RNA sequence: GCGGACGUGGCGGAAUUGGUAGACGCAAGGGACUUAAAAUCCCUCGAUCUCUGAUCGUACGGGUUCGAUUCCCGUCGUCCGCACCA
């Protein structure tokens, strides 16, 4: 066992059959498929449509093993669906805008465009060697002007429709990437790409109004039956709906700054209103600003918490701090009850109203705050059955359901009833022209900030004129193309620094004006590419209404496959974009872009390290050999035998060096072996551990199939396939037909590992019933248990063997398409396997006429009963009670009960 | 802190609605073939014991059931998402 090179393919064999050589075979078939345009879909093909899509790659330079797994899975589904008679659309393109190109451009003094297209060329070559059944005729990159032109058109359409707007807001600023980020792109307070602590800045930027669809995006999750629950839950949490009450608290006149009358708060727990003991408002709250005008101490406090609070991450860990403004509010249900108003560092200005009422007994954070500042703690909800007179809250808030106490007219109610009672009463009281409280649904979701201060993206097609303001670029002037030359000499956005690009005349008045030098978030590019694939040739419009969706259209994507890391960002944005496209006339009916979603696991690998601690150095699997020494796996450097420590199994990463290069695998073993390996063993949604031994196992299987087929082929020349009727031929047909049924079901359910196990079983059975080698070598063993007779293939059995092998070849084709075609042509088949339909199984062959029923006594298996499949319950019971071990267990007594689960099991209760 | 998922041999994992636990693969051990190696083929492979059989066994402790890997309650552990969201 080693992680190093492999010589398998260069070995010479004196045996009759040559080893299968993927290096010769795979390019041959890839070329033949391309020439036949086998995988190009036609929009006017009358067969039922099936749209199979994998998340398209970013052209980083080289493919990684995760691509191999993702695209193999999609290819299995695409090839299978073709065999099932569908007109399959299986396109590929490039998510080609983004920061790595800019960084490469800056560091190596190249044009980001050249860098990107060179990478695409390299990766395209690599991916083509995998034999994926993609429709390359529809390929595009999002950095093609012919693509982003339409995106710019849709941006303007969204603007016109009120789905995009320019507004000033507090935004996340990434100080390393020097750009703003959307909320979704801030992870643990850091930029999703740079990892830098994100700062808050007030800027005027473009937003897509995704919040206007918050309710709809939430509700429609329940219609996505073929999405993982996990992803739906993550989206639901992200949208973060809550139901509450907006309550206006009058300020006590003597304590309020001049002109200030009330404080409006949002709460989801109005039932706890009699447990309120303080109000807390954000540092940015207007009332805070008023209060600080003549309170230097407060002003200093605000300055202090704002300094600590520029970075989101710091807010999260900061100690809870408050400052009593001296302002008092009056309790809505008791004019004589006033509560202090604090400025607190834990209250966020951009959620709710930026103000809360604190109920210490029902909220841990409020309790901590109250204990710190000596504020009252009044229990208002207690568990069922507790004693209201003695129930107390000291260190731990009570947040569960229960009974209302210490709450006057709410006492004895459930919190839910109390919620409604408070809502009803306060809604009925008017202050000025408005009720004192109203029900309000609040979302956590914020609008999608799409402006980026970057040069390698789709330009925002807006011109700013001193007189006319923000003016859309005229449709006939689209696309707004990026300039050919970009200079990274100066800091900041090269588009902004460009000497001429931004200077244009106002489309409205003709006066000199300036372009928007921001580009769109690259997640905009990937929010509609799936729609563009349906007709990438349309120059006039983003989509062609006749084919994009609806009766004769492609969308929604039937099966989408990609990484779970896009569970929120890409998938939520795409769902919004699809709705926005429908609203602006770019789609007919579809609102959900992806009917079926599958999130595949990662490819992980052991790590290898020399030395430990700070001196430890990771080494690549290719440099290491692993041997079994005294039952223990030991690793050492191949070069000089230096001992190497075997570390944890982790996601492949450059820093841990636990990467395997797909190119090496493809060169050593071929695409089919790589494809087969990434599909076997682990369920597709879980991580798969890459091991050299596993790859070699996959390669052994490739050779086994080849040997089986190629050695039987001469004996099968001129034989027509047919089902076997008896003996080993019948058994062979049973196995093949059963596999045809099961493998299809497994692929439909995206359980490729199980389908592969079935195929192993089938090959094992074929090998037992028709031993390879017997056809060519003179040393066969004639036997009644296989299809041979007298040392060669019994002619009576030949049709069944031919059928089983043909079925096998068609069934392995989705996973190992090159080997399948090589086998197919060796068997004398015409055309390509990809043109063959999926084998139809004979239902009579997949059920046995006799079944083996396990027999339990008192729930423990004691033996089997072989009986006719259609035997009735009475016959089964009789036969069971006659069994030796049952008789013995019953000791002559009658059974208390006999439970017969038809076709499954019998349990005798003694 | 909140929400969710998961826990099965030496390893990856099967077991479709509660019905034979360990399919299939990997690793390991033994054998055949070979001058030798590779390749290939055959056999063994959850644990224990009084070994032609029996007992135990799906993280741990309970429960429901004729029957539990599967359902319920509790404990422990691992992973993921969100996180001062009022």
C-alpha cells in the first residue's frame, strides 16, 4: 500500500485477455461521444424534459477532488435519466467573476480577464477527461459580456419594479478585501472570503429588496419536498420570523428631553409586561442622542461602547453594560408605575425599534443586566403546580410555558392567552391617532446588499448626474462593459481609479456625469445562470419565454447537486431572484428554481506530519508510504524513510497538504475508477474518505468487469439475449433483473453507494455462475452449478449470460461510461451505451416462488421455514408448528400466539 | 445559550413503513497457482463460552411491544447551523 505512483497500467499479461487500458480507451470514447454530439439537448425535443444541474465551478485554476465527486453524482443521474427516456438538459458553465482573479491580477500583474479565461481553459481540459455527459454547446462564463449584459438589464428591471433600491445604511465593511459585504457573507463577525473582522460603516449602496419576500420565501419552504430538511430549517432560521407587539410607552414628562413623548419597543413577550423593570435602548437610538445632548457622562459612555462595538465579533463577546439616562417611562397599565430607561450595548438599532423592555424573570440577558444594576426581578410566569407565593427567580430566568402570576388581570392565564389579552387591551387604547400597541411580524432577514467596490464583476448599470440623480443606462447601451485595462497600482477600486471609464454623459440631460464604479455581488451572477442555460443563445433577452419554464420549458431544475455551504447564500438568493424574474417578466410561472436539491458531502483524507507542535510540517499523501507493521499502520517518507505521524482525517486543504490531485488519479487509474470510487462506500450526503486502497479496490472492479465481459464475448458472438428458464441460467437472469430494479431505485433516491453494492453483487453472481477464464483457458470445471457444460459455455445457457452481461453493461454506464462502451462494443453491440434504454425487469423474475421465512420463538430467531410464496396464513402456521425446534420449544403445549407477518417473519409465542 | 442531525465489527457502511443485525467494499489472516513476485481464484473474519450448539451484542440507562438499530423518556459523546434578534 502506498500513496505514490502506480504501475498497474503498464504491466504486460501473457493471459489471453489484455487488461483494460483506460488511457487508450477513455479518450477514444470521449472523442466519439463529442463527434456524435451525444449529450447536446434540443429545446424542441418532444420527449419529457429532465433538467439535471450541478453547482457550476469557480475557475480557480485546477479542479479538485470535490469537483470530481459533485460532477460524477450529477452525471450518474443525467445518464440514468437519458436511459429512462428523458430529454436531459445537463449544462455546465463558469462562475467566473470574483476576487481571486483580482488578487492574481494585482500580485502577478496580469489582466483578471486573461487569468480567468486561461483557468477556464485548463479546467475544461481536466473536466473533459472525466467523461461527463455535459452539453458543452451551452457553455458560458458569467464574465462573458453576453451574459452580464442581461444581468444588467434585469437589474434595471428590478429597480423599475421596486425590487432594487439605493439607500444609505449601516453596512458590513471588509477592511482587507476593501469592499462591503452582504449580511449572509459575514460569518462569526468576519468576511466570508478574507476572514477579516468586519466593521460597520454608513454608506449609500444598492440593495435587492429580499425582505419584501420574506414571508413568501419562508412559506414556500414547505413546498420543497425534495429538499433536505436541514437546508430548509437553516433558511427558515435565517429568515427568522417572529410575532410580537409594538408597544408605545409614554415618557414621564418631567424626565423627558424637550419634544420627546414616547418610546416604542418591539416585544415577542407582551405577556410578561408586568415583569418589566427597565427599558433599554441602542446607542444609535434617536432618544439616546437627545438624552446625550446635555449629559456629558452619557455621551462619553456612548462613545465608549461604540468604540468597542465597531466590529461585530466584539459586540458578541462584550460584557453587558448600561447607563441610566434618567428618563422614565410610564407603564401602559399603571400610570403610577414608572421605569428607568437605560442605554445598553446589547441592544441593536437595526432590529425591531432599537428599544426593548427588560423583563428579568423571563430572559437571562435581562436578568444578568438587572442583577448587575440592582433592578427589581418580578416573576411573572411559573411552572404549572408551583406556588406563586414562594416562586422566585434569582440567577436563572424562567423561559418555559406555565402560569401567569404577579400580573394583575393576567394571573392564572397561560402566557399565550396573556399575550392575546395584552394585545387586545392595548390595541384598544389610542394615543394620539394611533393605538398604544399593534401586532407586528418581524424578520431577521435584511435586504441583500449587492454593491461591491471591486473591478472584476458585472458593472452596476447606473449613471449619476448632479441634476438628474441616479439614472439607468439606456437599454441600447448595454452591456456596460468592463474596460480592457485595469491598473492595480493605486489602492481602492481600479474601476474608480480608471482615467476615463466612469466619465460619461447623463442619458437624460446630456451633461457630464459619472458611472457607478461598483460591481454586483458575484452571488447575483449565480442567482440566474440556471435559467440562462435553457437558451444561452438568446441575444435579445435574458431568457426565452417559450423554453425557460412553463408547459414546454425546462425550469425548475429537476435535480440540483452541490455543497451544503450554499444552503443559505446561493440558494436563498436564487429563490428570491427567480421570483423577481417572474415579477419582471423573465419567467412565466416558476417561483422555485430547484425542485430537487441534494447536498453532497466532502472528500476528506488523512493528514501526514513530520514532527509536532510549531515545528510540525505537513507532507502530501504522494510523498508518504503507509505500511502495516505488527498490525499497526505506520507511515514514512518514500524518499528517505523518515517516520511520519498519521493525523486526523480532515477536509482536503492546501494548508494541511492532504490533497490528492485529480489529474494524478485520472492519469494512473482512469476516469472510471475515480468516478466509481467517489460514489462507493459512503452515502453521497456524507463525507467520503479518500484512501489509496479504496481506489485500488475500485480499479480491481473495473478490471473484473472487463475480464468477465471480454472473456465471455467470443462465446456469445451471434447469440441473442434471452431470459434463462431453469438452473444456473435462471438464477443468472434473476440476479440481473433484480439488479435492474434495485439499481434504478437506488439512483432515483441518490443512494449511489447502495446501487454500487448491488452491482458488486451482480458481478459476484455472474462470476460464480459463469466463471471467467473458463471460456478461454482449457482448465474449466464443468459443473451443474454454473452455465458451463463440459468445459465450455453450454449453448442453452448462452442467451441468459448474454442478457445478464448486456444488462450489467448498461447499468454500470452511468458510473463508468467508458468501460461500458468498451464492453458494449466488445460484445458486438452497435451504437453507444448512452443510446440504450435502461433494462426493463421481468416482475416474475424478481420474486421467488419459494421464500425463506425466519421463524422466531418468543422474539428470538430459531430457524427458517422454506415455503411457497403464496402460501396462506393457515398453511404457514401449520408448517411452522411442525418444525422440530418449534415443537421442542413448545414442549407439547399449544402456542399462546402465532404472529405471521406475510412475506417477512413468523413469531411463535410460547 | 438556541435549533438540528447523528452514535452499528479493525474501518467505510447496509438493514425502504418496528420483523433474519452486520449486505457490499476496505483492511487483516489462511490456502491454491508461480522459480519468485504481481495479478487472479478459494476459505475465515462482531464478542464470549462448556464450540455439530448456546449466550451476549447496534453509545449508556430505562420504557412501550409478540418482536426495537428503528418508537418514547433520560444520560453521555460527536458534528452542523444560528447566536446579545428583544
